[in-house]
C-alpha cells in the first residue's frame, strides 16, 4: 500500500490531482487494507481532520477539511514546491515546516487558531 500512496502523492506534486481527490484515493486505499486487517474501534489521530473555517462579514466564506494523514506529506511537498517558484519563494522562506510537522507528530488536537477582526471576519483552524 505504501507505494500506492506514494503514487497518489506524486500525482499531487505533478498537479494531476488536487488534495481533495488525493485524500479520497488514500482513504480508499486505507479502507481496502483495513478490511483485510484487524478492526479497531477507537479513532486514531491519523483519522482526524484539520478544519479551516473563514467566515466573512461580506459572506465570503471558506471551509476546508484536510485529513491529518495527508497534511504531513502536503506540508513538505507544498513547501518544497513553493520554495522553488520565484514568485512565492519570499512568502514561504520564513515558514518552519518542521514545527508544524512536530505538532502533528505530537498529536496536537483542538483549536489551533481563532482570529476575530474588528469588521466581523473570523478565522478558525482546528483538528478534530
């Protein structure tokens, strides 16, 4: 299964599929393997989701859900890709991906970001 997931991630890096489709493919691969393996009733950290919510006073709302399984790989791949694009390099050079990955490996859970602006916009990032 590991090589199959690596193929999906390569497709993400090459722009052949987006993160949502890759997540679906990885979930199918994991479900296929879980049917042949032992059944676990408890939800592991890897089965949780990073959720990003932006609610705008102007009704420009955003809702993003990303499986934790995919986050770690996308952080590394996305940071490497963005770091090699001259237009985006200045935006990602100061982002310490290792801190984010460490938070994931230490099973950070709950609300991570909660921002409320004076004009009523809110941004929430959490894992559940």
